[in-house]
């Protein structure tokens, strides 16, 4: 299958700082990318969907000013957690799809964010 | 809204044992159903899928049948291996394959 690379795998940051997480599709063009958040022993919760060149569509309850998503190219999307706080500590996972919804999405390996 | 419920883990088995991980779903339409697997330190990988009632998805010895009457998609394998140790996620989509609703995941631990 296609490869999606997520970076970094883990990050520790101080409260009040911002953190950027990258999601790259290595061998296909990702027209759509998805960002998920996973709490311990919980399911993956979709945060937002982004199409290349368009503004991201956020799920209800997700603060768009706090979780900035940029999908500027067909191979890269970024999630920036702004002014991070300890409650933002979580596992963030991206996925990428090359079609208009009816094609398989490929997942990155996830990023463990710890805010201290 | 859509939801997926799967059994709590961890499921602990000895090698060559039979595996069942239960998954039930709630959806307004006729969703596609998926099982994803996450090996330690890796991303989620699609294990198998079924797109309509009575379809059976299968891969690597795992199989699951789309049961509309019981709204279930239980994962089974006849003889597990140590290398099957991972977290398994049941998921559905009623908007194509890439917009997914996940269950909480079930960790499987297989001992030699």
C-alpha cells in the first residue's frame, strides 16, 4: 500500500508554546487528508478534513483557532497546536486519500504530544 | 450519529488459538465496514473490508462477515500467531472509504 509519513513520532513541549506536526504522502498525491486525535483507551476521533488548496473542515467541538491545519500541497498537510496546554496532550494521527472519498485512506504512524 | 462498539481488551491468547473480536455498529444508511490493525510503533493498516450485507472480507487468515440483521462485523481467525499481536480497530464509513468512524480498538496479545 501507499506510505504516509508523520513527523515527529513524539514531542514534548512547554505549556503556552506551539507545536507543528507534519503528514506527508510519500508515493501518491493526497487530495484529502484527515486528522484524528486518540485519547487513551478511546477511539480515534476525527478532528478535521482538509482538501488540498482549501480550508479545512473541522468537526463539531474542535477549535479551529487552536488546531491550525494547512494542506498547501498534494503531499503535505500540517497540524499546528497553538498555545498548547496539558489537556492537549494526546496521540494525533493523520491519514491521506488520493481520491474523492471512495478510495482507501492510508495512515501515518501517529504523533504522541505531551505538554508539560 | 454513526458509532462503532467493539469489545474491550486486552484479549490474551496462546498461539494457535481461535480468535474472535466482536464489533457492532449503528448507522443511518448502509455503511461500508472495515477492520484496521495497528502494530506496535506503526500506523493503522487496512486489514479487510466489506461493502454490503453478507459480504465476507478476508486477509492474512482473518475474516469478517457483514451482518446487517445483527449490525455486526466480528473479526475471526482460526489460529493466531505471536506476530498477530496488535491493536485492532473496527470502523465504518457511509461516505466512501476514507471518512471513517472508529471503535475504541482491541489489543490482542498472543503468547508462544
